[in-house]
C-alpha cells in the first residue's frame, strides 16, 4: 500500500533523480537492529495500542519493546500510566498476558509485593518494617506515556521530547475524522517474516500496485500509474461512485460525520514514524501498528475503527471492507517476505528509488536521522 501526505506530488516527483536505497545489511544485520533498538525503539514515542482497550480501573496492556516489557494500566481516577513490567523486589515480571486486569492493585506473582495502580509500593508481605527501607523509593519504574486520537504512545527515553513534536502536522491535519471517538470493530494480527523497514517502505509507494494489487487498482485508478497522490492533493480519488475499499467500492456502513463531499470520494493515508500507519475512508479508519520483533520478523496489528453507533447497530457487518484490506495486506506481506530473502544476497548491495518512490526515500531519510541520534544515558 501507499501513503499520501509526505511532501511530494506527482508533478514534482518527475524532476527527481534516481537515488540509492539503504544497503541490504540494514535489513538483516543484528548489529543494525541493535542500533535501532537503542536510538529508535527505546528513544522515541512508540504506538502501543488504543485507549479503549483499557475500559475499567485495573485493566492493563503489556507490550514488548524488543527486550523491554512495559505495562500500561488504568487507575481508579481513569488516568493511564505506564511502568516497566518488573517488580522492584527481585525483578520478577508482574504479568505475562498481553491484556488483562489487575483488579484494585498490582501484585507480583513471586513474593506478592503489591503496588497501587499508580505504581507506588503498598505491601511487602511477611517482611514488616525494615530500618532504612523507604517504600517511596521502591515503586514501579515509570515510563513516559501520552495519547493522540485514542492511540497510546510510550517512550523509554529518560527525558523524551513532547509527542506533538514527533506527530508534526499529522496531529491536526486530519482532526475532521475524529479518530479519537472511533472504536475498534475488527482486528487482525499478522506475523511477517520481513524487516520492519521493508514493511514501511512497501506501504509508502505504489509502483508495485499494478502487479501486486489487481483489486486495489480497480478502485483507485491512479495506482495503475504507480502514483500515490493526486497533483496538489495528499490523497487519491477513487473510481466514480466509490466511497471505500471493498470489491465494489461501496459499503452499507454509515459515513463518518463531518466529512466533505471530496473526503467521501478520497482514500488518504499517512505514517507516524516509526510504527503507526493510518488509512482514512469515508466510513472507517484502519490502522497498522507495526511491532519490530527481530531483524527479519515483524508483527503487524490491523485495527478497523468505526463510529460506536455504527458498531452498535443491528446487522453491523464490515466483512466486505475487512476482507478487502486483508487480501491487500496479505499480498503486501508476501512481496515483503520476497524482498527480505533478496536483500541477504551478495548480489544486492543497494537498490535505487525511482522518482515515484519519493515517499519511501523520505521515510528512510527520517529513519537515518533518528538512527544517527546519540543514545541518551540509560
């Protein structure tokens, strides 16, 4: 798939030269992945889920950021907090499930040290008072957390810059879609045997669309040319009469409120570096949360977001939309896995970006900027 709003439009792209890609080793070398771990995954805001996944006090999400586990929990006041998933007694993991409820307190399963939902140490069974031991100093280690449009972001850096700086103009450019008020109606998880950057690069261009996505180019005619934006626009017009991504271009779902007539005829999408991709339709929003697992493995969570009233309606059935995206996604993951095998070859040093792949080039320039940042002291 592709993304819309980076910087280039088709008319400008024609004047751009061929430029080299990242070297093949950047997609499989463990030392490169280790550098990414320190400078990107542990030093930048990472999307970890949706706020609605924790509806009640005590509910939690546990997320693996490469070699660190983070638990996000909702407290009694409704506020979300994030902590390292580590007991301060002897280092035991506090929870193993990806999602669940702590109830009224967080209890370590090893020695039952107990923490409040705000992370403070409140109980040390069978120990009693010990001279010189300050419980206030043994609370759970906090992790920076922030929210945008219902998405939860965490950052392991000790002094992270504000999330708004990382979001840039995407923080406000698509406010009319009211993504924060939408809810997950369907979700699909994929396990892709490819580097996370190959997944992101594939998303950010459409030169592959005519050969890989025959159903998609029927809905978006400009994709036949390998373009990802209309001149002067960020998104792309669908075929006459189409309003969403299904085999017919139509669906029975109610359109999202507050959109213009053009919005209802356009597909738009964008990437929030490093691991969130947003796809905008007139009746729904679909997100990809990308989880780098190893140099050659990526887990992708695809959530389909709808108006709560649409989900609650009798006969709610988004299968035509979900199955279309699932087909397109699986086509993408297949070619990504083919690329992963190829970049390991001694015959591949670097490739090239044709002008139409301006968005891929820009993604990788941002990647190199982050990768080149000196890691803060941990």
